[in-house]
C-alpha cells in the first residue's frame, strides 16, 4: 500500500496517494482557461468548466431535467423517490438534503449565525439576512411586469400581482366575500363573530383593528404624530395631514368626471357632483324645497322663520347669513381683503378675486357641454351657448344679419360704413378691430407683452401664452373620450384619437403604407428617396432625422448635456445617463424569470439567460465551436487566424488577449500588485501569489 507521510492514510494506488497529498501541500495544478480558477483534481476542473460551457450531461430519468454535477442529480431524484435520509435527532423530522436539516436544527439550538453588518440583527438562514439587508440598501429586485412597481420580497410581489389578476384566494365562509390578503379575511370575519379584541385601557372602548385602537388612544394622550413640514401644524390622523398638505402643494386629486373640476377633499367632490346628478338630499319640511348641502337648507329655513340675526351696525340692514353681512360691511369700511398675488389688485369678494386670477392662470372652468370649449366666466359661457342654440338677438338694420354679441353687431356695421378706425402709425395700415391693430403693431415694436411668470418667456398673443403655461400648470384640457388621456393642444388630441379610430390619413404614394401623422410619412418617404437631409458640417455624414444628427454632432463638439447628479459624470445620450445612474441607485430592473437574478442592463440579462437556455448563438466558422458571448468567439477565432492584436510597446511582443499583455508589461514596469499579507512579498500574477501562500 501507499501511505501518506502526513496523516498515515493508506491507498491502493500511487495516483490516489498523489491526489490526496495535494490536500496537505495546497497544490492545485488544474487551472480553468476561462477564469484562472485552480483545482487539485482534474475531475473537479471538468465539473467547473461546465459553468462556462453550459453543459449538463447528467439527466433525470423521471423528468429529463439536466444537471452539471452528480450530487445535484442525486438530490433532485429524491423529489421523485420521496427519500428524506437526514433526520433531526430532536423531533425526528426528516429532510431530503443535509443543508435543510442543518437549517432546521437551528430552531432547537437557537443559533442565528447570519448577522447584519448594519444593525447586528441575527438570522437563522442566509436568505432571511439577504431579505433583511434590503431594508438598508433599498433594493427591490422583484418587479411587477404589469406596472413596474418593485418589491423587496417575492411574496409581496405575489400579493401585489393579485391587483392585476383579480385573484382573491381567501374566502369568508359566512358571506363568501373574498380577499387578496389572509389578514384582511381575519379582520373581516370579526364582523360576523363580533369580536373586538383591541380594548382601550382608559375608557374600555373596543375595536376590531389594532390601528383603530392606536388612533383612538391619541384622544387620551393628546399625541399628534403627523406634523406638516411647511407650517409645523400637527395632526392625530395621517389622512388629516395629507388633506392639510394640499393647502401648500395645491394638489386637488379628486376630479369631477363630468367637468374636470378638481377638489382637495373627497367630500367636496361628492357635494359638487350633485350639480351634475341633480341630487338634493336635504329637504325643507315646510315647502319641500330640496338642497344639495345641509348649510344651504339651514339658511333657507330662515325664510320661513323670518330670522335675520346678522345686522349691520352702520345702516341696520339685516341678513340671514353671516357671510352676506361680512361682505356688505366692506361697503362702509372700504376693505378689499382679497389681493391678487400676481398684480396686487384687491377685491371685496373672494369670488371676484377668483375670476380675476383666471387671467393669470389661464383657468377656464366653465365648459360647453356641446363642444368642450371653456370660459373664465359663466356669462361668457351663456353667450357662447347661443352659437349652439342658434340664438342671435342683435340684428343689423342694413342687411338683417343677426349676432350673438352686441360688439359683434357694432364691428359688423363697419362693413356697411367702410370704417377702419384703427390705424397703424408706422405704416398707415388700418384695421376694423382694435385688437387686430394691437397685434399688428408688435411687428414694429417687437413687444411681446404676454410673459410667462414661471420662466419669463414672452409671446405676442395671449393664446400663445395660454398654451405655453400648460407646460407649467400641467393642465391638459383636451381629453380623449375613449381612454381619458389628456392633451395640452386640441391638435394633439386629434392625432391621438386616430389610435382608437384607426384612421391613418397620410399615405405613401410608393408603397401605400399609411401613417397617423404627416411627420411620420415624411420620415418614411426618405426610405424610398434615399434622402438624408440632415448633414454634419464637420464630416459630411448625413442622417434621415434631425435628432440623429444632433446626437452625432456631440462627437465633434464634445457636448455631453446629460449629467449625473451624484458624480457629475456627463453623457451625450440620455439613455447612457439612465444606465449609469443605476450604479448609484443600485437599481437592477431586468430580472431573470428562472432564478430571479437581476441586472442593470438588458443585454446582461440576455447573455445570462443563455446559461438557462443553453443557447450559444456565436459559432466559429472554422471549427463550429459555439459561444454564448460574441467577445468569447472573437478571442477564440484568434487561435485560427493567429492574430495577436495586443502589442507590447517596449519589446513588440504580441498577445491574443489584453489581459495577457497587461501581465506581460509588468516585466518592464516592475509592478507587482499582488502582495502576500504574511511576508509582504509581491508578485506580478495572482496565480504566483496563490502558489506562494500555500507555503
């Protein structure tokens, strides 16, 4: 027999002894050509190389699933055989794999070997630690394919996806109502059982929800934990804070589906909607007159009682409503408390200020139900309705033509008289309308009186400013009746609606392909004509689209307008910046559906998925060897071509791989970056350091 001099273990063959002695010497002579990882046995190298080649030669006879290692196949087959050879000595529970038994035994021993480096919290399983660490890193690798919302746990994603699928697997046995969460079912069942397990220690009031108890207890403690960051006002309910913050932000999330008017609170929307529905639930017991608001009923009832409890001290006029008295008294005091923040003009009534402010904001809340045209004042809408109704009460005495506006009649009569009373002092051109003259004179003066208060951009016409301001206000008054998508301009809505109608009015005369927009047709026709009208002045390269030229010109100018806010690195393309920012955010939005591994780039996911699919689309034309990545094929082909493109500038020696050149150049530079932590001896290659450390 062959005996090991280190541990006296004996072997029947010399080769077996040789292999064994490597466990003492640390020698690993078998090195992977792909990643330089070394192994003590050739079989271990062979198994390892299957990671790179994607080979899985061991197949399960039951389900044909393939594996790269025999041990993994053995473990898998226990699924079919039901074998669980690893048994817990404490509770006799059995497991198919030893690692599962070890994890289970930590329940009995209390061991939690996986410790969070951030907060020192410990866990029994590494997976639990990984999930916990996402609290600190903010990683949410599980992404919903429907809405791109991300989650830190797969179970949270599964529950969320029920919103899209409509699945509600938890069903109440009493009333058959179903729920997406088990906890929601448990809380619901208390309606049937009457159980209220959460009891207030101060007043013994009980609640079905713990959160309801917590909120209730703030009555006793006076705690108001929700504080406004703008004015420091505090609230006991989060919803109260949310509603309050809308005063500062101006957000009005509750929108009327009929007229698009928005409100900061849902109750205000409910009251408003009664205008459209005609609901008036508050009824006077005296005359059966009904009202949409309770306060209006209270005020109305004073007609029957005759009560006018609010009396003016200056003129003794009395009012049934305090608000009317307050407004009336401003006649005597001259107070105009409602001041426009844009131009400082003041008003005695808030309603008058509201109407005035629409000049600055461009808001036009009164919308025609026939054509969706909007107006600042109700009176303007009334006049406009005459267009649809055909009412024209103002008639010309010369030709009997009628008009909806009195001003329209006055302007019309100038046709008969020939009057053009508005004359330009610069060029003597005359105009029938004063507004036409005013707009014309801006050609001479260059005046653009309509200025955006947000960005100071100016315009010659008010309509141009109104359209522009929608960029800042976010207003999109033109709404698609099919999908409710909204637009700033009517023309944009018209183009969008062609998606629903399928109309493509712009047709190519060459191939009959049709398009929704004229611009798309123009771009398409360049395929037939070969026109590339956008030419680079630096290198004469031409492009079919202006945006392509703009991006190209940055090569010459060096302009990189897209700057990272974290590290100030700049990029010529927005997509490049988006990909770069994921380095800082840690976002990896592209997840593998097989193993949930996530990537920052889509191409990285595509390459990774070839591990699962076994695809190797890049094939060597010389020997038919295939590769999963193009770079690996390129490196391989140099074996056939003899190309060694990486040349040492010192001695002209050439290499197939850049990494090999880099290692070689250390001979000339003397750099030895791999240092032994024990004796500080340094080496040019990592492999040399590894061999040295075995000593």
